[in-house]
C-alpha cells in the first residue's frame, strides 16, 4: 500500500512499505548465487552452507536488497499513481528495525509542472533574412587577402595600412609610466591596436624620424594610472613597411585549398561557405527570437532537481571549455553554482515548454526532415558521404539531429502564429562585425 502527499508546489512525498518476506526471499536467492563462487576458508566453492554465507555476507546483501527494493517499490508506486517524477527521490527509512515484518519508508521528490502556453498570436517577432550578394563575396576575398598581407620596407612617409616599427616612451609629469615604453614595437596603422591619437601621430613619419606629442588618455582607459590624464610621448620610427596584398590568382587559390588553382572555383566555395554560415546564423537569430516569445507567454514552475542538474552540467561544461582553451584548472575546482542559475533556469523552462508544444501540436521530427538536415550539414565537409555515415552509425548522434529538427518545427510554429515583421540584414551585421 502507498499514498502520496502534496508538500507544496511541485514537491511530493510517497509513503509506502515493503514486506520483509519479499526482501528475505531476494536475500536468500542472492546468497545462493554468491555461494557458487564464494571462497570461504574450510569450504570448497559451491559447498558453503547457507548459514555460513549469511553470517559472512548477510548484512551487506540485506542492505543492498533493501536499497534496490526501495527504488523498485518507488517506481511501481509512481507508475500506479501516474506520477511524472522530475529528478531523483530522497529516501528515508521510517522503520528502524530492518528485520521488522514491514519496512516502511517515504520518498520525497518533485513532479514535472503543468505547462500553460499562452496565445502566441498577440506577440510580435522580427524575423531576419539574408541574401548573399557578389559584394559580400568580394569583401570576404578582400579580408582573406588582408590576412595574408606581406610588409616590405619603403622610404616614403607612413600612411594608412602601413606597418611601422617604433621605439616610444610616454611620460606622466616627467616620469615614464608603467607600460609606457617599448623598443622595436610594430604598429599597423588603422588596425585599432593602439589609441587613435597615438596612431595618428605616426602617420607621415619616415624611418629615422623622431617626434614628441601630448596625448590625453580616455577616462575609462584600463590603465588607471593614466586614465583621463595628459602624457607626453616621444616616438622614433625605425622602419616603415608598406602593405602588399596577394593578387587573386592561382597561387592565392591554392593557398586557400583549391588544389588546381581555379579562381572561379575558389569564389564558388566562398559563396557556398558564406551562404551556409549565414543561414546558420539566421536560424539561430530567429530561434532565439521565437524562444524569447515562448518564455514570455508560458507559465510554469521549475523543478529544483532539474535546475540543479542543469546548473551542474553547465558548470562542468564551462570547466571543460576552459581546459580546452589551455587554461590550467586545479583538480576538483568547482565554479559557483549561482553563475549558471539564470542560464540553467532558462534552458530547463524551454525544455519543458518545447516538450509540451511538441506533444500538443504534433511537432515531432519527421524522418525526411532528419535526413535532410544530416545531408545539409555534411555538405560543408570534404567527404559528405563519410559524415552522413558517421551520423547514421550511432542512434545518439541521430537523436541530436532530431532534437535540432524538433526545435526548428517549434520555431516555424511560433512564426506561423505570431505577428512577424521581416527584416533583411547585411552580412557584417549577421557575422557580428
């Protein structure tokens, strides 16, 4: 027999009992199985009397059986009471005598909340879109050329995009301040690496020239000693180097992975790559907009067990990411849980909301949708067929794709019902320039 109490909110307590007869029967069965291989001094394997086995192993086996019986009894009671359990229950033995005829226990746990999704029709969404132009392709090629810039000495005065090797010394009230001095320091004019007033002072200088000038640091400058203060810099230009960008030719194409040096093929690959990445970002922007609407119109409580579990997962993921970037993390170090509470709450809520919408509106991923997404993703690799086989080889990988398709179905459902305003965006905005 069992009964369920509501403790408040999503918390419940199950009160139940397990007949000792059931426990003892299982204990005896396990001891017999153990006796087939147990090594006990004075007895051959398989010939150890049950009483001897009970004396030596009985207590530990009894504890083990009780623990498993609690789990099984809870699962059966949860099913019988049609409970949707969130997280893991906390068990408490009410019966102190573990040899009593009935072992009473209670289990405290949370249930999944009721999710109420409001009307999406009253919400407004800005849906972004992007159309690739030849100007985008040319601008990308220009960026790729800049990344392969070569610098060559020149006798002329320094101008924008040149690299100038300088010595400099900055003084505050006649004294060189910390970080205000360097030898053979390279500055690319227009790169923004140095403050604009500093770069502007170098413009027009020739190799061998020296000049002094006053400059006021911004009030919010990271160097607190000089923030908002006027200093005097003395600069000597040692070398002026002009920027030379590679020509868009066969050699350039080969350097970017086009083995036969076909420039048109290079441009087509750039178009394809930009298109795929742009559409990925368009989907991500529109997904975020749709999810924000769902969070706004949905009402639900968040199970603490799920929130704690997600916070822990995010924390572990952050530590792994830091280690992957080369950061040394002390063994056993844990980041504060409250760092992830907001993100965890948002993710748990969205998971519950999406599950409700998928079931209510039949937004499950269709096989043809999953297959199409796998094929689309594989096209960005050199050997698409191998990538597709890799996905199909493991159900877990295909499940990840199904989840992405499911999210797209939910986004489409939201967009179909909301007041949508279409907004065309430029590549620079989409890429976060």
